[in-house]
């Protein structure tokens, strides 16, 4: 009788296969010291040397010798796992020091670690809804799934404002009035289009209508600002943000997520968020490595300067070939295709014919009809790597007769 349950699973999978958005995992292994190059292990047992062009290890810090040494020394000193939740034996010196470092980075009183950026958003936003009575969440329509889920799980009222539209946001704030409890929830860098939020204008509206501000800086920490604290630091608005959420898994090269803010705010989330309370803490070695990474990038702009320089070079080359790049001022380089099957064909050919690995971006990550490639450039990609990528894309666009930019 239970065979019918497998039928439901088959139907669900066949549905996304028929839409051309079934996702396959690339079995790749990076070679330490040789990033962004890696080995692809195919199902037939063969191996292929590839160049990775879609990693979130934006600055290659996962390969940094100082960070690797920190991880190894901590692993040898204290062992592998943390041993429990933060409440039950899982708070170590490494966790405490990392939270202190994060708080200092964002010039906040306190910080709190989570196992991922997704969990940080989900746990924090849902918990805020339970702590603050009669709360309304004002959420940018392009916010990440983790933010959307956090708001939904909290069960508070929500209002969606048009992406980066300050007129629409103010109109909604005006209808609520200054006395209503409310939080404006937004990202600094929107990772699928590369747009950057109007942080100062949002803070001005928050002040005018007495709203809290919650910013997701996951695609910006380590990448922007004098010390790598993010776009809010770069535009000198960090002190106006009430809660800053970030990740250790992108520019910092490790794993984990966090929030930073006033001590009482962080203490309340620590005390009430199930996603924090009931989860084993990250390994001490990872915490130590993350702290080393943050410290390094606070004092060194070399990695992000090289990355931004390479981003400018590749954007210019892609635009010269009239490839349909979505324009932005960030490091994200989306190339529009607009069809899930065609997007997969492009990425398959990049991999099979040119040894270039780029993962197709399809629904539900982006709306249907806006399927795309999402290119990320590290400071370790060479000019030769860049030229090879641009030439390969240009050839594929010609062969497949894909629409170019006007």
C-alpha cells in the first residue's frame, strides 16, 4: 500500500523535470591553493578539470593560509565538534571571541552566531514577531527566501513594498502611522540582480515613522566598506541600522550566520529563538577560522580591491560583446537567458566544451521567465580565465542564437 506515497514523490519530481528546472548537483572538489580551479567527478567515473565561476567564496578566503592554520591549530587543540547547543556545553572560547569580533566589525553592542545565514534570518525574524506585540513587517518584494520564511513563521502582519521603491515604502509606512510597531526588512545587495538598497533613504523613513530596521548583508560583508562590514558601512549608515544580519559562508570563506545589534535585542533573540536554542553550535575550529578571516579582511582591502577590479573588467568585456548583462553597481554579474531549458543547455555546454562551471539559476530562486546565469568573480581569477569565459559565452550565444543586449 505504501507504494502510493512514492507515486506522489515521482509526480512531484516529474513536474519540475517537465518545466526544465530539475536541479542536479555537480560533484566538484576544490584543490587547496589552486582555487578557482577544481576537479569535477562525473557519474561515469571520469574526472574533468574545471574553473568555478559561481562560487560564493567571493574572495577565495576558504583557501587563505592564515585561516587554514587557525582552523588546524584549533582542531588539534580542542577537537572536532562543539559538543552541544550553546545552552548545553556548546559555548566555547572560540564562539565568544567570534561574537565579540562580529559585534566590533559592525560597531554594535553584541552579536549572536547561528549555523547559517538562512537560520539567522528565519529564527530572528520569526522571534521578533513573537516578542514585539502587534508587529508589522515591511518587506522588500525581492527579499531572500529565508527572510520571507522568517516573516511567515512569525505570523505577524506583513506588507510587501515594491523593490527599492521609496515612494511605495513611505506610502505603506504612512498608512500605519508612527505609533504602530513595525520593522523594515531589506537586503543590502540583492544577489540575483545585483541591486543595492537605498539604505540612507530607508533609514530616513524609519526615523520619520518610528520603525526598526533589519538589513541582510550576506552578499556584502567582507566585500564593501573600509573594514569589510558591508554596504551600510560604505555609505556610513551602519549606526542607523537596528539589526544587521550576515554570513560567514560567503566572503569570509567558512560557514555560519549571525546577527548584530543592541545588547538587549540580541539577548532577547538568544533567549527566545528556537532556531538558536535547539541547534548544535558550529565547530570551534570553524569559529576560530571565521574570526581570523574577519580580522584579516578588516585590515586588508587587497582581496576586495582585486575582486572589484576584476568585476569591472569582466562586465566591460561582456557588454562589449552585447551579452545581456543585468546592470548594477555590485559584484554580482547576472546574464539573462529567460528560459529554463535553454539556461541549462548553456551551462551544460560551458561545462562540457569549455571546462567552465556555472550553475543555472531557475525558479523558484528567480521568477519564471527570468532564468539566468549568475557569474561571480574572485580575486584569484586571472585575466586569462576572464577572457576564456567571455569568449566561450560569446560562442555559445552565436551557436544557440540567443538574444543579445540592444
